[in-house]
C-alpha cells in the first residue's frame, strides 16, 4: 500500500443508519484504497487496505449474495 492519507470523509452504509449499532465506516485513501474504522470506537484504530485488496474483498462479498 502506498498511502495512508485519507482523502474523503468516513461514511457508514446507508443501511446502517438509525438504531443499527454494529457498523464500520469507510473512507478513500490517496492511492485508491480504503481506510476502515469502528463507528462506535473511532479512536480505536484504523485499518488500511490497498485498492486491489479492497476490490477482492468487495467481489467476495458480492459473490456471497449471488449464491
């Protein structure tokens, strides 16, 4: 991964709004990857994932809904 510079605001999924408490927030990094943090513990640390790894993760999630 080339950059840990976060270039967008962190966002929760729209389905996670309201009473939903178990959420993560995701932001885009300068190299096209993603930064992920716990919405209930924003100071608890941030995970950084490169663009290729994030794409692989999304493909796997999408495939799990197709099966």
